C-alpha cells in the first residue's frame, strides 16, 4: 500500500499494489483480504501499472 500526500486542502489517497509491482511503495504490506478491504474504502485505488486491478473481488 502506498500513501499519497494530500493536495492543499484535500484528502490524501492510497494506492494498492500487487507484491510484484515495480513501483517502490515503502508502505505497509497487506494480505489479500486486507488489500481487498482497503480497495473498498474511499480514497483507495488499485495501481494501474501492476496486477492490482486484477485482484479477485468478491
């Protein structure tokens, strides 16, 4: 999980990456269940550069 800073006066956001993503995040490592839960939260999105958009969703 990668935390992105908030623009002036706005909320920050979180990007969920697959463990094999080439983008360094420096963020927390999540289990699949945690990642799927995080993706349902406002301000979270899947990384478009890796396999995160293909995470199974229930």
